[in-house]
């Protein structure tokens, strides 16, 4: 016998082997008739499942395993032996193939216990827990795992046990040992799944059941998905671990997604919602595991769509900035996969994700510490590599590319290109690090450098950024960098650039030197008067444009060399005066959202400087070049959106200011956020004199010049119409209508109006072709003015005006909500500050209610009445009060006092109990108070009032019940993504019960909710998007129509204006679907009966049936 066998047999638990060898498959125990009947029912259920694993099993009526009130001595002995085995071997990790005792125990455990339906259905919870604990310990050994994987029958029995245990736990709650049993089963399957995925083989005898597929065929993943609703973190984490192991391979990931929408599973949208909820609200470890599983599943289009619909982009952006590097890494890779969609790239930019991701590249002070471990250093490098990959995907959008460059992205990415020693030296823990760890860090550094080089190359693809990138890269490196090509995703293509930096120390040193020149956070070394020059935005024949800063405000300054404005001093001075006068005119008169603002002009050192508004965006020409290089086209709706803004700006210039631009070209039209158009460069603009309708000077860009200018004929405002026709054609075809390297040929084509309409005919509407043809009419008399152009596209202009009106209405609503919120906060602060504790809260509620509902001032004044001034109310059973007293009483005490007001509460608290009045004597013998402030009320006038606290407690009870339900579950609907009302209510509960919310604010919110106030809910504090609100309102409307009730408001009517009345209706609808009112009698349509049962206690359930999810 081997030493391992000896140590095993010397263990007192050798009795366990003897017990299993001699025991019957089912120990005979005395059981009551009812319990025996229940056991037979469970055994029949197990047999039915074994015949057809795909059949739907009914919800168990009782928990499993079922505890017997009187366990036999045999059961107690076996349970004790299993637990002793677990205790004595809790530190064992390897048993090995030569350990015959351990192998024999595994065989007996599976054959005599796990594969016995009778034993599994009748086992005592304590015994079953010990057995599963022993199985978990044995399965720590890889050899034992493979042996168990080869026993398909045992796997089927364990899968059925997991299904029974998970259902019993979620439905019946934490019965004795139930939670521990579920944990042990999850641990067992986690080990088995990990082993099968790692080894790639399961049942060596049957390839059909090999590897990971056996678990999917047994529907193990369905039970694991259901356990994502568990309240126990250990159970949840085991389930997430096992699911992540299943999702490692493409085949199980496909089946996991398909079965999630099939029989016995949950929808992909519901699974996504659960993972997002875990990543948002649970502990750090659970967040990491949920984000990891979501990352593995995001290769599926339905999961990606669900994340966007569930507002998961904002959550992932926040998680990407987490201090937990593992969580940040998983969140970044989720964003990388989602960013393949153009809409997601725009949403990340709108959420502020670009600066947040760039911040991950900023060197940390902790990186230079010697105490940083190799694992931590590698994790930090991996996060930065993921950040570079995320930036690469975002750089597909030109607006993101410009934003990254504006946020010092060239410097941050260029810094990562430095030789490996410069980066790794700050991340290695010590010189005595293990070679394996050092090699892993070196590989991580090399991957980071290639990723940063790829992001820089994508950044370079936008023409506007090329100046900064060329300024960074050494001349000897630039050729190889350019040869890689635009938007090349192949990471290996960038290895040559990284290797060249490592080989040539001079290149590396030049790169270090150039880094500081592109650092936008450096101190400015050039000033123009009071303006600090930050960078060059562009340069051309007319001058250079700088980005400058004065104090905390950014401007653009255009520098013109006056030496090129004339042949002599007088001519130069005359032209300078002309430009200054034109710009002064523009500065004083031009106020339009699509026209650039000019602030001042000045001369210094023979140069003319023009200070203007800084447009954060790129020129239309840069977009043309970028789209052409990517092989993309402008969509027609986007073309119209841009062109309508150009038309509106020109109408303002031509018709209101009598200004002709004379140099309209894609270079002078800037596109900002959301394609906002700004027309710039009015240096050639001229105001028409009233006595002259034509101009004759030859100015402007030749390609966009009209025939009149080319022929040196007089021209007017219709010269700009020709120019915008060229811009419209260029925007649609991505090439100019008149373009030739031969200037004579170019002039001939312009004069003849000869252009090719073919590129527009196959992709754009006839309306667009007609507008182009009208603008490019050679005869200026027949060419329409700007109003005529607008009339040709009247429908598009009206659509744009509708959009602007909707945006203005939304902005007005936000402003109104902000004002109302500030006003209410001031009132709440005044009320809470005027009194102490609960008195202040009551006063606040009463005062706000009086303001909202038009109540009289008596309520508010009564609540603030000092104690010394409060009248004493005495109930007199026999003596009628005087007429004066009666009138006073009837004035202060209405026949039906409203519950919840401070007056009713004060009156109720001041009334003595009936025993006090009877003790004072009958027949009017009692003494009457002599104080003049006392009131005497007849007993006949005293009426019982409802407790004002109960409705508030009922509302809180409903919200608490909703908050405790698992995410993605709405009763029997199983709608997942379909029920946006539940998600909206979850956000409301989270905001209401979050830290920092005062009790006064909670009371005010509950009062408004319970009163179904028509006041709008503050969406900013709620954290809900307009899209989610519209979806929830539409669902509530459909639900009301199905119930033959008229909706309170449609999504279109309210314009995503969510009121407390809508929220209250959604709450009741969701509570009905979760069986909150199950077992309650009475008609809920009656408000009075609803108030009666609000104070009652509903039958709470720990979970819901799996068919519901």
C-alpha cells in the first residue's frame, strides 16, 4: 500500500467507505404517511425528468431536500461522517490516481448516492450537504474531475439536483442548509466546467457528450442563469464563474445565447439586464465577474443591442474609470466591442467617455513605487492597452478623433511609444523579479506600445491631426509610419515602427524631445499681446490660425502678414483698413447661431490679428477627405441637415444684413458637435451699398467661384448661391463639381456649367438633384436667391424647424425643472431649518401641499403654532357647547378631516382617550376648563380619523418590495427588456434611498407619489434617459388600453415628461404582475378599499418561479 493510501486509510473516516459499501441504495427510515407521500411525489418527478430532460418541470410545492422531523440514527451517522471527512481534508488539493481509497470513495459516492434517485429525493439536508462538500473536495484534483466528467449518468443526476436546489432556494427561500447546498453544487459544476473547457474533452468514450457540450445539453447553464437572482454573494459569484467558463468557447456561447431565448431559459435581454444590475450595484468581486461574462457574450448582436437599449453604455463608461483595474479592463473591452456601432461611438463621446479613457493613459505616481507587484504592474499595462484599443475604435468617428487630439491625446499616446525600458522601469517591482514575471511584463509593454502606435496612426488619418503627429514623430520614423496605411487594424503591422525605435537610440531620443512640443498642458512659450498661444490650428495663403487662451477663455486668432496685402505702404494700409472695417461690421452686426463671432482686430509687428470665436470642430473639407479615405458616404438626411443650416445662415446674411460672403467653400464651413454648422472667414465678405447692387472685385476660391466672377463681370448675393450649390454637390459626391488641374479647362467648365450629375442619381433623391441644378444655373438672372433655394426644399426646412422647436422645448423643460427644484430645495431647507426633527418634516410636507393644491393658510399656520398658543381641546359627552364655541369648532374641524395634514394630526394627538372622559364623571359632572383658550367639542362631533402615517408606510412598503426583487424580473411577464417600467422604478428607488437624501426629501417624494401629483419627476436626479422614460410611458399606455382604461398621458403628449401620477400607475401595474396583492380581498379599483389594504401586510416571497424569469 502506498504512503498516500496509508495516510488515507489511517484517517478515522475509513468507516465512511465501509458504510457506503454495506449500505442499501436507500436506507429504510420511518416516515409519517404525509412525508412518505411527498417523497414519492418528488421521486416520481425525478424519474419524469430523467426520461425527458427537455420537458418543463412544474414548480415544486415544497422545498428540496425535505427535512424529516425525526432523522434515523443511520442518517445522523452518515451526516457526521461526511462532515468529518470535509473537516479533516479541507486543505487537501491532490489525491492522485494512485490513491485507491479516494478513488473508491468517489466511485461509491457517485454510484450509491448521487445516481440513486431514491436517496437523492429522500436524503436529509444535513447529509446531502456533507456529501456535496466531500465531492467538492475530491474534485479539487484534476484526475478526479476527469473521472467524474466521464460518468454522464452522474452528471445528469447532479444537473437535476442543481435544478431542484436552485428552484427550491429561489421559491421557498433559505430553508435549513439550502443555501449551503446550492453553494456546494455551484462549486462542483464550476470545477467540472473549468476542467472540461481547459482539457477540451469530457466523455472520452462518446464524442457527442464531450467537453463543454454535455453541460449545455443538461441545461446546467439555465440553472446557473437563474441563480444570478440569488441574494447570496458566494452563490452568485460561483454561478458567474461557471457561466464565464462556459462562455470561453464560441460553441457554448452560441448555445447559451440561443437557449436563453428558448425553452426553460431567460431572454438575452433579461440576462443582460441582470448582468448590468450586478455590475452597477453589487460588491466588487461580483462586479468584476459580471463585467467579464458580459464581455464574453457581447460578440452576439442581440446582447449588444440590449446593452444599448438598457442604458448600459453610461454604466460601462463609469466602470471604465474605476480604480479596480480588473473591472476597468473588462468594462473597456465591453466598450471596444460595442464601439463597432457608430451610434455607440457618438454616445460615448456625449457621455464624456473620451477624456475619461485618456485619463487612464496618464502616468500615475504609484507606478514609480518599488512596492508595486508584478501582477499589479501587468494589470495596469493591460488596462492601458485596452484604453488604446478603445480609443482606436472611437477614432473611426472624425469628431472623436478631433476631440482626442484636443484633449492632449497625441502627447499621451506618443509617450507610450517610448522604448520598453522607459515604461517598464516604472512598473517592475524589483531587480530580483522572476524571469517569467519579467517576460510577461515585457510582452505587456510591447503590446501596449503597438496599441498606442495603432491609435496614433488612426489619429493621423484625420488630416487636421497630421500636423501634430508629424511634429511628434522623428523624420526617420515618419515614412514607415505613413506606409502602414489609414485605419489598418492589424496589430502586427505596427511592430516595425516599435522595433525601429528600439534599434535606433537617436530616434528614441528625438521622440523624447518632440514629446514636450506637442504637450498641450505645457506652459505657453509664445504670446500675442495678452493671448497665450497653445497650438496652430491651420495655415494657408491668407495667414495662420492659432488656438489661444486669455485667462480661462479659449479663442482663435488669425494672423495676416500685412506685407502681402499690397505693393507699397499706402496700398497695404488701405487694404488693412478695408479688412478692419469689414470685420468691425461683422463684429457689431452678426448675431446668428450658424455664423462665427468676431471680437476684435489689432496690428502688431506689421501683422494684422483677428480675434474670433473658437469653433471646436473640423472643417467640412476635412470631413470630405476622411469620408473618402474610409470609403464612406454622407447619408442624405445628414446632407440635408447640414445644408439647411447653411441656407439659414445665408438668408440671415443676405436678407437681414445685406452681406455677401464671396468665399463660401468647405474650408470655411465648420462642423461642430451634432453637426452644428458655423460659417467662418469673413475676411472677403462685403456689405452691399444701397446705391450698388453688384460688385466687381475678383475674390474667393476658384473651384467654388461663379461664372460672373470667373468672367470678371459684376455679381451680387447670387454668387454665394452658386458656391453653396458646389458645396452641396461636393457633400453628396465627395468631389467638387468643377475640378481640374488645368485652370483654363476649369474656367471653361464653370462658365458652361458643365458638371456630371451621375454620382448623385443613384444614391440621392430627385429633390437634392433639383436643388443642385438650380444653384448651379449659369445665368445669374435665372439663378434663385436664397429664399428661392429654401422654397425648393421647404419640407426639409420645416422638418429642421420642428427639430429645433423640440430641442428648445426640451431645454425649456430642463430649465423649468431646474428652477422648480431649486425653489423646492429652498423651501425644504427653510422648513427643516425652522424647527427640529419630525416637526420640521411635518411642516415641510404641509407647506408644500398647501402650495401645490391650493389649500388654505390655516394648515401651515397651525403646524407652526407654538405650544403655548395651541388651544386645549376637551371632549364633553353631555353638555353642548355654546354657539360661539360650536362655530369655532366647526370652523377649525371640518366634518371629514383629510388624512395626512398637520391639522388632523394635531387634533388627533390632542384628543384624550374615551377612558379619560368617562373617568372624569358623567352627566355633566366633570369640571370644565376655565382657560379662555380652551375649546369644548361635543362627543357627537368627534369622528375617527385615519392614521396619516399608514399611507406613507404602505407606499414605502411597495417600493421596498419592488427593490428586493431580482433585476430583470417582473412577475409572470418575463418581459425582460420589454418592461421599461420596472427599470424606471428601479432607478427611482435607487435615487430615493441613496445616501445624501434627507428625510424631508424622502417624505416629500413619498407624499407626491402617493397623492399621484401631476408635478414632473426630476429626471436629472433620477438618472434616467429620455428614451427610457418614453418607453415606460408607451408601455404604461398600452397596458391601460388593454385594461380598457384611458391612459393619463401618452409619450408623445408629454414629450418624455414623467409625472408622479405616471410613476404611481407604473408602480401599481408592476406590483400586480409580481403578485404583490395576491390573496388580498376587495376591489382595488375603489380608492377607499385600496387605502384599507395598504396598511395590511402582503405575503412576501423570497423569489419567484423560474418560469417567470
